[in-house]
């Protein structure tokens, strides 16, 4: 099983169908958006440091849309990634159905965001820049449909061993973004106009749209033809309700988990925004550093791990005729082998990165991103007390247990109590740093139960079981 997917018997070690080749493609796909997210903070800080907090509304809208983007797309690893029990034609049609449905849902979300733009601004933009940010909020709302398309394309193509598609999407977005930013809103921009944050939002909207269209075109032409050559059957892309039902069954659980997790997170973010502009900006800068520097290798390894664990699970399912077979310890280790490899790499990379950034450079980098010494000082404090107190296993998502037993009680506490501004970050350090530690134990406990039940023959092999 392991040889089949890690390319041990395949001389093309860097092929996109091997673990290492997949990681390389995914590193590029995640690094480019993270780099642009960091650069966009710099553009806006140069235009108006007070407006840096406004740009975070793009992120918070993305968090809301994440509930949509973690529902159907999250099932790709289990359903579309099952190359042993499903034909290539079947998997392509499942991907096509997912992309089409996600597009429709994304359009609906965009309409809702446009209608509720003032409500969004009041919840996640500091009062001092709230009225001036309405246009930015409306322009950022369109990411609901573009990110829905990207999420469906990226997840389904990775499950089909085509990680070059997300890389193409990220590359197109990054190149066009940089060119337009340099020409229109940078210090070296052409023309005599004065750059504004609205211009930056328009550029981002245009680039998101172009990237989504490039990804769709690449999928419908290059990937479809590539799969046609690999298949002995004639392939015609079709969507169907039957395929949607197959995808929907396991997506019920991913939707519920994502909705609860992100609702509690946004609740806490709203409380941070209420502390004032400096604190709202600090939280945005802190997340830019974390997601722009720390999470790229984690996201890349996570995507590759999901792909190959999905493949291994498909091989295991195909080898069993019983609906609920007893798994041996060796079989379980073979299924989850990619996660061990990724965890070891993550442990080394993330520990070194966190220590280096925590000892040197965080204050300068934060000031550079925000254009504010006050913001830099707050961000420095956040980095110390939150990240150094946590486990380096960043790639694990918060489980429902950690949200209900840790995040939700704290969300109620910070809402009902009037926290003094001077010590507010002490509480948020405990909340967000402690959540990662608590979640790590929660996930290990859950995986232990899963492995035990699989060995006892109590885990069904059908998707969503």
C-alpha cells in the first residue's frame, strides 16, 4: 500500500502522484497566497496605517465562507480520493458535481454578504474606520463565490493526484496581483492619483476572479484531457444528483464541525475588535505572521497527508468484503503512515521557526506590516504568550470537543465580563494558546478511540459511516 502511493517503486520521486512531489506542488500553492497576504498589508500600511484593520474584513468574510468551503470540499479526500473502489470517470464526475454545486452556493453567499455589508462592518471593523470601510466590505464579499470555486477545485484536484491545479490558481492570482499592485497602489505606481484601500480591494476582486476562471479552464481542458489519456473509457463530464448525494452524506459532519468552530472563533474576534483599532489591527497582523510564515509548510503537508491517507483508506476498503471488518494494527499503521511522516517534518520545521521568530524579528516585522509602534508592541506580546505556550502540531483542526469544552466557555466569559484593556491579551493568550494544547490532547484521544474501534470491527467502510 505504502509503495503504491509514496513512489518507492516509482522512479519519478518528484511526480505529482507521489507524496514528495505532492508536497512540493502544495508548498507552492500555499506559499504564494500567504506571501501576497503579507505584501497586501504592506501596501495598505503605506497608504493609510489606520486602514490596515479594514483589510482584515476580507479574512473574516473568508472565515464565514470557510463553513461552506469545508463542507463538500472536505469530502474529496474520502470520496474522490478513493481510487481503488471508483473509476477515474466516476471520480471526475464527482469533482465536476462538487465544483458546480459550490459555485451556486458561493453565488448565494455573495448576495447575502452584499445585502448585509453594514452588519459585517459593524461586527468586524473598528468604529474609527467603520463608515469608510463599507465599500471595501462589499468588494470583499465577492470572494464568497471565487473562494468556493477555488476550494472545490483545489480539494478535488488534489484528491485526483493533480496538485498542479491549485498551484496554477495560486500562481495566476499572485502574478496578476503583484503586477496590478505595483502599477496602481505601490509607491512606484504610474499616474498622478493617490492610492486608496478601495483600489486594493478592486485589484483583489479582479485577481480572485481571474484565478478562479484560470483554474476552471485548466481543469476543463488540461486535466480532463490528461485523465482521458489515462483512462480506457470515454470520459464526458456530467453532474448528477446521485453524485451530490454521495458527497453530501459525509459533508453533514464537516459542515457541523466547521460551523460550530468558526462561529465561536468569530465571536471571540468580535470581542477583540471591540477593544479598539490598535487591538483589531494587532490581531490581524498577528494572524498575517502566523498564516503567512508558520502555516505554509503545515498546510502543504496536511493537504498531501489527506490525499494519501484517503488513497490508503480506499485500498483498505477495496481489500475487504465485510462491511465492518476487524483491522490489524499493521493495517492501521499503513493507513495513517503519511500522517507520521508529515508530523515529523512539521515538528522539526515549526519548532525551529517559532523559536527563531519568537527570539528575534517579531517586533520589527509587526511594525513593518502595520506602520504602528503600538500595534507592534501588542503583537509582540501576543506572539510570546500565545505561540511559545503551544504544541507545534498546528495542522490539527479544532475538534468539536475542544470547542465546546474550551472555546465556548471562554467566549461566554469574555462577553459577560468587562475585561480591562491592559490585561486583555493575557486572557486571549490563555484562550487561543490553550486551545491548541487542549485540542492536541483531544485529537489524540479521538484517534485512539477510532483506532480501537477499527481494530474491533466497529467502523463502517462506507463514506459517512
